[in-house]
């Protein structure tokens, strides 16, 4: 979300602006990859924000539609800011099987499958790639 601040994002989605929520979004804005709840919480040092409040705020952001939640290869939830709709991801994700890092592949779009026949109701659409990231590939 280039050019946006935490306060402007909360305002845009009509959410209460608290110091904790602003700090939480600042952590997501500063990251170039999806983060786990633990990573986000650990980056909130100096803020009096408990673990449960972090998770509740993340879920609020997911439901609002500006944060997406993905499951990594270890069945851990990861969170990242995104401009996709709240029910599907607009881009794929890459998971490295060596270092375990994940990455949003924002330059690639997932085609929407809204034209399925009436027998299907698409509630969520995900796409991920698993392999070896460029950093691990260099060290092979």
C-alpha cells in the first residue's frame, strides 16, 4: 500500500484508530513478506499490546479486507497487507522448502473464476508455489 499510513488505512476502513492498531499496521507496512502472529508480536516491543489483542486486531483487519491471512507449509497463519478483496487473494504466494520463508508474489495475478456454473459458490481462492527461494538457491 504505497503512500498510505496506518492512520489513513484505519480511517479508510472506518476502524477505530488506537496506538496499538497503528503500531500493528506499521509493522505490516514495514515488512516485505507475510509475518506470523509471533513475528508481529515480537516487532511490537515497547507497545503495551498483549498477544490476544494482536490476534483480534489482525482478524478485524482480515475481515475488513486490507490484510490477508495465508497458511504456510507448517500450518502457521501468516498476515500481510493487501489490496485484494476480503474473500480471496489476488496474487500467489511462494514458500521456500529450505529456509521456510514466505513471499507475496504481487507482480502475478490469480485469475478470478467467477464464471463457474451456478452449482458452485466460490468463497475463497488461494494459490501458492513451493520450492527453493533465490537466497537458498544461491547457497546450493
